[in-house]
C-alpha cells in the first residue's frame, strides 16, 4: 500500500459514501424482490390454470395457484364431486388477480365450462365419439349432458336409424354420441347417436345387398307404415312393400294387412345396388286368386260381391279377394239415359250380378245387373200399343223434341211438331221443363230399334178442322201483334191461333206501320190446314174498304147514265105534249145524280 495515496480524514467525503451505500442497498432489495417474484407462477387474468386445494369447508375452498396469495372458491362449485379434498388438483379460471379487497378471484365453475367447450369443439372437429348422460325428455327429442356441464340436444330423428316412439326409455342412461352441430352464438350443441351406427349400417347394407337375389324370401320386421306402403327392416337394410303388393285384393291402407314391429316373410321383387333400394312383395307368397277361381264358373252365372271402386263409367266388384269384375254403367239399367255408376251404388255395397264375359287368361270379367230384371222392350208392343195414353217424365231436351221416360228403361221422343196444334214452338224449353210430368199418346212403336214416337197434341182434337170454317180466305178478324221481325209479325188471333202478317201487309190507313202490342183488324189472305198456316193482312182491310166505296159510286153512275139514255130514247118517240113532263123528270134525276156525286 502506498500511504501517499491515503487522503487525510479531514478531507474525506462522508456524504458520497452514504449515498453509495443507499444505492447499493436499493439494488440488492430490487434484486431480491425480483428473485422473490420469480418464485410465483406467471399467469394472466381470464385464463384457466391448475390449482391445488389448500383447505375445504362447507362454505368455501382455498386454492393455491402459486400466486403470492391464495384464492377462495364457493363450496357450491365443488358439490358435483363430493370426494374432493385438500391436496387435490382442480382447474380454476382467474377472473381477477385482486379485487377491491386485494383478494385473488377464482372460479372453478367457469374453468369447467371453458374446458368443456374446448372439448366439445375438439370432438366436433375430430368427429370424436363422446359419452353423455340423458338428462330429460323435451319436445322433439332428449336433453343430454356432455363433458359434465354442457347441455346438448338430441333430436328424436337422431336417436336411432329406426323411428323411436317412446323417448322415455332413454332417460337417465349414458349413451355415446357424435357432435353434429355447434352454434357458438347461442351456445347450442346438437348431438347424434344415429350417426354412430350409420357407417356400420351402410357397411351392413352393402354386405346384405350383395347377397340378395330376386325371388328370395326373407324375414323382416315392419319398421314404418305409410299410406303408400310398408318399410321392412331386413336386418340392417330397409325394403319397401308397395300397397299394391301387400294383398291380391284391394285395400285402402296398409294397416289393414300389417302392424308395426310385426315379423313377416317377404319376397324380393327387385333391388338397385347403386341406390340401395329394395322392392318387396307380400302377396306374391300366396297363389293368385284367379288361379284358384272355381273352374265351373261360366258366363251367365250369378255371382255376389262387394263394390270396391266406383268410377263414372262403372263399378269394380270384388267376387273374392283378388278377383274383380267390372259392371259398366250401361249394364246397370235398361234405361238409355246418360248416368254415372254413383247413381246406382256406392263403395262397400253388396251386389248380385250376372257374368257377361269371363276371360281367365287375361284375368278379366264383365258383369251386369240389369240382366237380373226383365227387359221392358220385350213386351213393349203389348204394354204401349199405338194410340194408348200414358204419363211420362221429361228427361232431356233437343232442338227437335223432348225425350221422356215412361218407366225405367223405356224412353220415347215427342217431336217438337207434336207438342201443340196451334202454337209454333221454337224450343221444347218453352213448353215444359226437365223433371215435369207430361201426358202422351203412343204414335209409333219400333221394338227392334227400341224407339217410341210419342205425341202430346194428339190428346186433343185437331182444332184446324174448326179453324178451316172460321178463318176462311177474305174473312176479317181482330188480332194482336205479338212480335215482329224483318219479314213480318206474328199475330195472335181468336181461339189462341197464330197468324203471320208479312211486313208489306202491316201498313195502316195513315201510312204508318203497325207496332207490337197493337190490336187491329186483319183479313185472311191465305189458309193452309195441312201446313197449319194462316197468312193475314191489315193493309188489305183498308184497301178493300176504299175500293168498295169506289165500286158503289161507279155502279150508281152507270145506273144514272142508263136512265138518262132511256129517257132520251123515249123523248124521241113521244109527242110534244109529253115533253114538259119528261124534261122535268130528266132534270130531277140529274139533280139526284149530282147530289149523289
């Protein structure tokens, strides 16, 4: 040591020494503090970490997560596991490193929920099979608890590959599932048990279909019944029996033949390996009813059956299940009116019929019921002789007449010209209406052609025999104009008879035209009994009156001229004494003639 370097004590800076010591102590303190901080776990808020239960009571549990202070968790969050004790490890969620009291805030419940959601997402992403607890039943399915505290929905359609009718049998059971849908916004989870077995079923289907053969008979279980057919479970693969392949007879619904869960034998009709479709049959396991039909049955025999189908054109009658015959509507009645089968029978009726045709090869049969009644046309001439009078029902109109029915199967025609002697009818609807009763007389019978000609006006005497003596040509009668057209007017004359006045015969004395509704005098200018025609004229009435007056004047003038001529001749033969007398007579006669003029 060089003592020359030692400074005198009185020159030493004690303040500097003290400052250095304080800085050194501060640095040491900070280093120790940092070393102490490093002894605690490093974590952030809103994070899930593992902690150790320090102590547990009925109210709370103290958990050490390696922080400078322990956290407290409500005991209610641990009740799901009554076996937890001090020293056990649990996950906790750090809500806050310190609250207003400086307390570390932890939550085991939130940690479990977050962990569960992480597991749900992993299971969904990895198509993992998970186990859940069926908690309860709800509308349309079941509520399932997965990963301890996540409630998921199990739809009824996802419980099994076959329809489930009783959901309650699955409640309070553990089952395996796949997560098929997650809604993060609403925190909804949908699981499926059906998905677990579909892959296996598809493999089973492929295996089963590869061994199928047409005509093969298998045992199956009725899985589902629809209005159009029945689905059969063949042990992992489904087949369909169409309703028409359930029974040889007609049925309205498959439930008439099979019931749910029933085991039945079926035959394979067809299958498609690509579309995995299998067509099955049940009726094909029994002989066709036509093959077992009574061999002695023949045309003309009477049979009984039930109406199974109705159409406008006829009815199908089931003689025995699977054997049907058609009754055409034309074979239901001897009547020729157009009618439908519904007018005669309804579905379910028991009817008796006659076999008209029978073809066993084509499995066709035609029937008739009108043949059970006598044909009314066989005795038509005796029952409806010409000239006989009857009451009929109006059935139909045509432009040329009326079809009426005398009895079931017996129709006749009244021609429009045979409706009235006096009125001109343009259409039968002017005379009567359908459904009305009308009296008729038989004019002609054609039994071979099934035709009856009838008349209505023939029930009265022909008034034209009387009209012939009343409406003589030249006679004048009062008439009313009923209607008019371009050609002329129809005039109603006495006794209800109608006449026709041509347009040029409707001019009145004042040169105006007669109008509808006017009542005037008309002169008959033409009468035809055969054609039932009367032609009249109002104009002729006026013309004949004027011409008559002119004829009278001419007659008087000719008489006067003849008298004057005679006087003149007499004057030439008389004496002069007679001249004055004759002259006076001549003057008087001339005066009379002039007055007349």
